[in-house]
């Protein structure tokens, strides 16, 4: 008899735990930027390009579907899942690659003209 009562207690406890929904961790755009080592402004530009936020930084229907929440104090928060979202990560990589290319072009441009400023020995 003791076996069955302990079995049901364990089963009931595990059933209760299964029914609890875990609340996803939420992040600001600044925290997302820190995670990816980019600025908050860059994160917002990407979210705007993906049409996940509007110009006024409120979430769109797509943004809400991807985990955006606007708090009462107008703080925009995102579920942790955005950190693993392939679409979002692809856009981050594209933005970083564009910036690296622009910097390398600027460096190459200045490197070619640097002989104009050579030291006179």
C-alpha cells in the first residue's frame, strides 16, 4: 500500500511541475546589443529592417510573434529566443560584414594616399 501512495505522490508532483509554464527571460535592445557586441542603435536598425518594430520603436505584429513586448513605461523587451533566431542573426552578420567592408575600403583608400605624407629623411 505504501508503494502505491508514494508512486501517486511522485506522479502528482511531476504532473504539477509539467503544467507550470516557464516565463522566458526578457532582454532590452541594449542587452541584445551587448550580447552580440553591437550597439543598441544597430539592433534597432536591424529590427526596423526586419519590420519587427515601427519607426517609433513599438513592436509590429511580426515583432510580437518573435517575442517582443512593450511595457507600460514604453520599454521594449524581447524574449531570449531572439538571441538564437536565424533571421535576426543573419541580419546581424550582414550588417557586420557591410561595416567591415566599408572600413576596409576606407583603409585601402587612405593607404594609397599615405605616400603623400611620407617623412622627409
